[in-house]
C-alpha cells in the first residue's frame, strides 16, 4: 500500500518560549488517516498529545479536530486546542476567531498573533462540574509518594470534576506538591476509573502573580506527568467552587505547571459565577512553533 504524506508542525504551548511549556504535534489534512494511523503517528511523536486537523462537518466551522495521547483518543484537551488555534492562525496569516469541532462540543477560540507564535483563548461549552467518585486521600498520597495526612480532607477534599473530561482534584501544601513523585505500583491501586488523571494543586507558586501551582499525573493514558493541562485547569473552578471558595463575579487566575519537569507553563483561567453557579469558563495561553515538515504515514 502506498504511503500518504501529511504536513505537520510542532508547537510548545502555554509558554512564549521555545523548549518550555507542553510540546504538541499538529498534523494537517488528516482526513484520509484512520484512527489506527493517528494513534501510530502520536506514538511516533511521543508527545503527551497530538492533534489532527480535518475538514469540518459544518461549513460555518473552521476545522474538525481529533486529539490522541500515546494511550488513546480524548474527547477534549486544552493544550492541543490552544496550540492548533495558534497554528491555524499563523497559516492563515491573520488574527481570527475560530470555531473548532471536537467530540466534546464546539469550541469558540479567540486568537491573537504575536511574532512567530500567538495567544489563544477558548471558551469551553462544557461547564465545570463535580461528579461522583473520588479515591480515598490516603491512596492519593501513596500513589504520589506524599506524607500521610498532607492531602486536604476538609473543604478542599479530593473530588472528581470535569469540563468535558474528568480529573481527580487533590489539594496539598506547596512544598508537598513540589515534592510529589509517582509511585507506579501504588497508582495501580488508586482506581480512578475513567478519569483522565490526578491534578495535585496548591495555592501560590513560583511567581508572585500565580494563583495555583499544579501538577497532573496520568500514567494510565501514557502521560506519567503533564507539563500543562488546560482541560484540568478548565474544571479547577468546579473544585474550588465546591470547597466554598468561589464567590459570585468574574475571577481570573494564572495557573503554573511543568516547573518540576523543567518545562514551566502558564495557563490563564477566567471564570464567571452568577447566583452561586458557574456560567462561563475560558482558558488561554501562549504558544510558539518549533518544527515543521512532512511525514509519510
């Protein structure tokens, strides 16, 4: 069978500097590729995620996209949406508002070009919500090699929450979050079901303007630790709101991630709360291109 050639680019996302943030593979004109081929390409890149650009189902939309990790397909992920939006804007040579089709819904994205890269912010059509099912704090501590009792058991106790894709949220002190280390044997006993991973978070961070310092672990989908997880940042307001810490009004946070990996990332989260309910959430960040080329598939 003859091979197909597709164009690709790689981007670093949630950063304005190359070789930091979260790496992303972007494959254009992927309509003829099967899911199996997309999975193989993703494993070849060996990045946390690769996004494939296809023709939209609706003419009014800009693109349909599919997102894969080394372990399988996701209905939604934040850093691929930001990265592909910046890539499409650069290829079109204009700032633009995009509408992307994902399995998790239609995502409006506002893009602003900046030099070789840009800043993109998407509005998530899936509002953050807390769902049933969260593991015992002691199991999280063992899975992440944390001292017994350091994961919050009070208002910020572990919960399962999501905004298109679910994560387990667990709060600990800043030093404990920095010191966390994955224990693969204990992780297998954690039993988080279909949740994408565990987001460990703390107040504050390395920089004075940071609101939350986070780390995300997901070895069961082929991502032992992620440098920037926009989908987890999108649902963090649900966890904070359930803890009673999110008042009516507009909130803007900066979330840092990837520091311990040597790939610092900055994620902006904007959330509107009205009548004690979250009614809007937007996630944004910078992205910069790294490589481009053609691939035989």
